[in-house]
C-alpha cells in the first residue's frame, strides 16, 4: 500500500511526539485542511490513513480515531493526504480525532 502523505511536509508547527505514550489530535489537518478519512478517493479508509498520518508526524501508529461526516446540510472540505487533492461537499468525510501512540509495546 502506497500512501505518500503530504502531512510529512505540511504539518509543520505541530509539536513533536512525546517520548512515550499517546496524544490526541482533534480535527487533524494536512496543508491547513482537514485530513480526509480516505486516501485514493475511497480506496483506503480509516486506520491505514490514520496510521500513516501518525507516522508522518513522528508517532508509531494510531490507536484510536473518529470519523466526521457532513451533517445537517453542512459540507466538509478535506484533503486527501496521498494526492493532495481536495474533497468539497456533503459526501466528504474527514477525521474528527486521531489518537497517536508512541512507545514500546
């Protein structure tokens, strides 16, 4: 699986991971836009995308995540981390929260 995360370059400004433990990121972003819940236009979704995002910012993996969908007629703008393209509209989904883990098992 190939997920070339723009997040590795575009999440400048986030503090690095702690030496061990977990950290919650609410409404995680790539290039200033919400991180899309899927990569490759819905080919890969959820955990693999969250894992790649966590690795791109120095953590080992995602241990929890929550999806955000358009509700009550509101549209979401989300960026696909693998292509950098934007999804705009009521069918787009993004991450509401990603909990990244860093430490020994």
